């Protein structure tokens, strides 16, 4: 469905003729329109891709195939992953679709982009319950920073929020029985239930938060100086620090993998706690649609990737099938024959 302002822009150029717009003006228009229906993270990512494309020599009114192929070849030389190249293609597709709606590029110009590359499905890793409990107990809760880090990781583990969603929470988003995510991925809002124990922990954190003199800042998570944690990197740093300090070599696989790829090790992402929440819920009998809703996914396929990290419960459940043992006997008998 095309937003109303897109229709108004299209009517402003009823002949459908291409307009001459310089690269910077086209980029500014693209960013302004994209901000209306995409998350700030997506806007920043897409605008960065288009900025690099235009600096490479790309035009806003025409997609030159030869230039695009050279650009993609350079991206592969730079060892860009298939998933990264797909993001580049999505950003360019959104850019030229916007240029078409603005009347800057001719109709169908975005169709000249190649299809997305095939990306192998990666199993999402997760922490065990024992590892998570060790991480929660590691910070010194007698200090503000230690208490905040422990409650922050507990919130991630119990709610499965994304790092961006967690850092965007305001004080008013915490309710006695749930946390309200105003703008999740895709602009979708949702309620995520929390336990009474977590609510009490959050109330204790809020009491300590007043001592940091945050002023009128509405941000839930702040530093010991009262400044808001302003980006998901802050969350990544906290989780990474306690994962390394607590688990040591147990999380070293990521360090080895990145060393082999000659990339800096970036630590343990909050997504491991997110996946841990999903697998824990499934293990205790929570229905898949409920897990999907709490994670903020738009399809069960996305949720299934998280749950494939732990299938031990499925191995136990399949034994309840009335034909499981009978099938095993019949297969064994056939093998003997």
C-alpha cells in the first residue's frame, strides 16, 4: 500500500517525466520519505548504502547495469557476506522505487536490480540456563552499574527484546505485568509480559536511578552519571563484558571464527539471550505462536530459526509417538533380514 504522501508526490508530476535532481537532493528526499515508515536503524543503514552507491558514480535517475555489476564485484572483493549484499540490494531497490514515485526515475527502473543472493540458514546459538544465571550473578549489585547490568540482562533473558528495543524503552513503558515496546522491527508495537520478580527488580533499579540525577530524561537505562544509554552498542558491550568475564572459554568459538576471517571479535550479542528466552519457553511448553508474538516476529519461520538452537526437547517428545518404538523394531527386523 502506497502512503498518501507518495500519491501526492506522484500527482505533482502527472506526465511521469523524469526530473533532474542532483545526488545529494535525491538522497535527502529518500531519507525523509524512508523515515516515515521505517525504523531509525533501517533508515541509517539504507541511507549509508545509497550514499556509497552515489559516491561510486551511481545516478538517481537511472540504474546503470554495468556500473552496478562493477560495484557488486568490488563488494565481493571486500569479502562482503551474501546477507550484507542482500541488504545493499534492498536499499538500492527502495531508493529507486522512491525515485520512481517522485518522478525522478522512469517506471520499472528498480526491476533492473538482480535478485537477492542465497544465504545459508544459520542456527542461532544460545546460552544454557546455567550460563545465564552465572552471568546474572556476576555483577556487583552493591553498585549502581552492577545492579543495572544484572537487571538489564535479566530483562533481556525474560522478555527476548532486541537490543534496539531495550535501549529505546522509557520509564513509562514498564508496567506491573508487562513491558510495552512502542516501535519494534517493522514499526510493530507489542506488549511483552514480565514476572512479578522482574517488575520488583526494575522498581529497585528505578529507585537507584533517581540517585544518578537524570533530570527529565525519560530513558529507562542510564549511566551512573545520569546519561541515557543511547545505542544498541551499549547493550552489546554490557552483555559481552559479562559473558567473557563469567564464561571465559565457553564463548571462545566466536573469537576463533572471527580471527579466521581476520575480523575484530565483537563479543556476545544480546541475541544469544533472546534465543535463550525462546528455547526456555518452548522447553517448558509455551506454544509457538505465543513465542512468536513475544519476540515480535511476523512469521513462524523466523521463530523456528531461534528454536532450532535446542531440539533436545523434541527428541524426548518424539518418543511419545505411538509408532516410535514399533517403527524402531520393524526397522531392526528389516535390517536383520
